[in-house]
C-alpha cells in the first residue's frame, strides 16, 4: 500500500508530470572514504544524496538526508540513477524497527523504485546503459539518487511503461495479482470485496479485476471528499464504492441484488473492518489479510467458520518472492503485462512518492 503522492525538493533538477515528480540526479564529484552504502569496493569518484537512518525510531527523528559516496563500478556491477521511489507502509515499519525483515544499520530507506542503468561493468551480460531496472528483493535502499549494485540485485523492466507504474511494479500490483489469482478461482462476473480500496494495492486490485471482468466492492473511510474519491475509483474500474459504516447497514442487501456475494475478501486494515468483510463472503469464500493499518487484531465470528466455512489466509509478497525465486523475472513480466492490460482500459493510479530533503516536508504534504 502506498502513501499519497508528494513532490520532490532537491538541489538537483526535478521534472513534474501529473502529480508525481521524477528526479534527475546531478552528482557531485569529490574524494571520500569507503561508504557503508555501496556494494562496490575501490576508489570513490562521486557522491549521491540518500535518506539514511542510523537507528530505529520515529522517521521524523531518525531519517536524515546525507551525501554518501558512490564507488566505481565493478566488473559484475551496474551504476544506476534512481528515477522514482515510493514510500510504502513497510518502509516506515522498517525505519521503526517493527517489520519482519530489517536491514543492517545504518541503512538507506526504501524497498521499491525504478532506476536507469548509467554504466555497466565489463562482465555484465543481462543489462546495458539505458535499461530500466527494479530491485529483485526488499532492503536494497531506493531512497537515493544513485547506486552501484550487483547485476543480480536488479531485474530489468520495459522502459515504455509509465514511470509511475514501473516505480511501483514490485509490490502493490504484484500483491494484487497474486491475491486475485492464488486463493479463489475467480471468473468474469464474480465479486471481490476489499477495504483500504484507495491504497496502492486497492487501486491495483480495482484495475486488474475490472480488466478481467470481475466486480469489486470497495470500502473506504468516510471523509469530506468521499464523493470525489468514489468517482476517481469508479473511473479506474471500481464497480461499487461504499463507506465503512455501510457494511453494517441494510443497504448491503440492496447492493447484492445487482452484484453477487463476494468469493474473496481482501483485508489491509484489520480490526472491525475485517470482521465486517467476513460477514459478506459467500459460503466457502476466502478472506486474505495482507496488511493491518488499524493495528487492531482480526476477530473471526464463530458463525462464519461453522455455518459459512470461510477460509482465513494471509499473504506477504516478500515471502512469495522467496518461495518462487526461480521465476522472478517471469513474475515481474506477468505484473508488467497486467499493468499494460489495465492501462488499455483505465488510467494508471499506482501511487508514488519521491524524495524530500526533510521528513517534516513529507508529513506536512501527507496530512
């Protein structure tokens, strides 16, 4: 899931397009000692800027923008320029020290993003200058302007898909695809219900499901601009958009006169919201939890288990990648193909956030 789209403020040049900002890096040349943040040894030739944390805690207190050395490219390495990098809740949890996997400290923030290859080492076979690449695994540290990385640490993606889609390809759309594919045999005309529908995963679910002829019942919190947000979600393919409190009201019976009861529920919130999703599942349906934004436990009514035989599962895309590491390239290509299919019908709304020099700027924009 993603945070709202923000602007980038840097001493280097920025390019704005449709609510997101791509950073055009302008490295400074200087001598420096070996950096903890480079995957390469050797003489340092230039620096880049990076958002670094040296201890776990509240991001506003531990994340700093620093200049870090970028080393010469090794034989099996590539020099890349980061074009765009989102901020996801998992990035925040890593900084707080509460995520399931944590990088060694000090660390550069960011698990996702897209970069352009600037230079390749003499023994690099799969990449060339100009290619777009995304991280193979979490923890690479994408909140920086440049990096020297091992060839095996990145996967190439087509550079003719929108920057916004490429930067967020590895987590949210892939999570959506796997949850729509792996838990229930969904066919055109079937229904899926989800909370956090305006999140990055939620919007990906909407677009991919719509392109496949699957109805979506999308639950969002009430807010002053509910109508505008509802219209935006419907514009990208949402079948129905309702408020959290509607889940407990008689209006749901009216909704199900025109829409089949869902086979699949996708829970990114937890707490009472997850319980209400369960109540509306078909007999034998599945609820898949992939997030817990409310930080409240999932409570399962006994009646749902006994009388409706619902299945309650969890999904973590990082673990899925580990379990299917032999097919990662094909996996990302599948995600990219689904993005293309969705784009033929709906405009892309995968959310992305680029660097800020101060964490306070991020907080002020995100509010």
